[in-house]
C-alpha cells in the first residue's frame, strides 16, 4: 500500500507540471512582427521611388521618420519574442529537472519492488508465501497483494518509458527554442544597425532641408493656398445648394439617411488609397524643420505608390471637380451632411452629379517630380473639418 500511495502521489505531481508550449501567444507575437515587417517593405518601396526626386522634401523626411518609428516597433517586438523564448527555455529546463527528479525517485521505488519480485518470482516461492498464511483469508489477501505488485511493476515500467520519452521531447523542443532565440537575437542586431543608418539618413535630409529655408516657406504658402481653395469650394457648394433650394423633402430624407449611415461607419470607413502611409497629420502641428513655425492641416496626407488608384470612402454624389494650383485635380463627394475631399488626382473618372459607391475608383494619384505621389484627403461635417484618421480603419 505504501508503494501504491507513492505512485498516486507521483501521478498527482506530474499532472501539476505545465509544459511550455504556448504556441498561440508566440504566434500572436510573430503575427505582429510580420505586419510590421510588411509595413517596412511597403515603406521601402515609397522611399526608393522618391530617391530620384529633383529636390529634398519634407515628405521624404517624414517617410524616413515613419520607417524609423517602424524599425523601433520591430526591435521592441523582437525584444518581446526574445523575452518570451527565454521564459519558455527556463520553464522547459525546469520541467526537465522536475521530471528527472521524479523519475529517479520512481526508479528507486522500482528497485525495492524488483527485490520483492525477484524473491518470489518462481512458482515455488510464491506457493510457500501463500501456504505460510495463517488463514484462508490471509492467503487470499497475499495472492491479491502479489498480483497488484506485479501489475504495479508492469505499469511503472511503462510509465518510466513514457516519462523518458516526454523528457526527450522537451529536450528537442528546448533545442529548437534555443536556435530560434539565437536567430531572433541576430535579427535584433541587424535591425539596430539599419536603424542607425536610417537615423543618419534622417539627419542628412534634415540638414539639406534646413539649408533651403526659402523653398520650405514657399511650400508652406502653396499648402495654404490649396487649403484656402478647398475651403472656398466647400463654402461655395453649400451656398449654391442653399440658394437654389435644391433640397426637397424627399431629398432631405435621403440626406438624413445617408448622413446616419455615414456616421454609423465612424472608424470603419475604408482607406481612400491602398498601401499608403500618413506623412502629415490633421490639425495644427510644429513644422518638422523650421523652428517656431506652425502648420495647419484640415486633412491628412498619404504617401502612396506612383499610379495608385484613389477610391471613394462611402456612397455619395460628386459635387465638385476642380483644378488646384500645383496640386492636380480635386474631387468633393457629398455623403448627406458629410463631405470627403480628394486632391492631387489625375485621370479623374467621375464628374459632377455622378453617384458613387463605397470603394469606387474615382481617379489616380498624380506623380510630381518634386514631391512624389501624395494624396491630400479631408472629411468635413458641412463647414467643420474632422480628423480623417478617426473615420477610417
């Protein structure tokens, strides 16, 4: 009974041991890392496209800045994976040690059982052992005890074999994790090296831009004129609609429904251009080069690949198509009380009065030898600009 109790205790202890294969968590970490790596690859395409531009621009500087942020995120992600693997390796080694200790204890017990078994293993000794009983009941118990010892001995041998296999499997897993850890550490070292190169590149571009302050201030004025032109067109549109009183009761009901549908999709609207990166954010920000200079943006600017298709973010009606000085063609689409604005377009496929649907291609991005391919995108609630990044997913 003493051996059986110890055997049961061993089983309970084994059940309490947790093995370190948390594959889902590691898969999540790897998935996040792959997404960051994919973003960096897409950003590399844009940076390479802009490498041959005639002059250095703020947009180029912002692209490199974006890549630096992504590289930092990637390094942080690698550090999380390294930490995870280190913890797993420690847990695996701890499990091996625990199993090995219990296995050695079981082997010692098995030796005692083996001594008993060897003493009574032949038929004669078994018979003497049984016949020497003081009563029939004791004889029955001795037969039962002997059979249970034989069964326990057999099961223990099988369990030891199973545990040895478990230890071997954990050791293989441990070696694989150590190899993966080594590769992660190498990748981290490489990413740190490329990050340093990007920091040098950023500083080089910043220095060039600072040496051409006159051109930077000229660009600020161009952006102001574009912003004022868009505001003027929006005001003009609203005034025209009010003056002509084109909103009938039916039209008004239709607009209310469209406005509500648009609002329901807050934070869920599609991007107006695929595989693009935000290089200028909404609102008032500090100029990245000129100290003490504030710049105001009523929308966001996306850096995208040459020839990228621009799509409507929601169902609506084209209200304005017009040229912007040095900013290609602009399109304004009404979605009930809301307006979406797309500028820096070429090859526009829609005209005033056209009904468009969500993700319908309305034109292509224009490519500029000086600034590259930049989509300027805005969302307005009538005369009030809103942050487009809060609307799209």
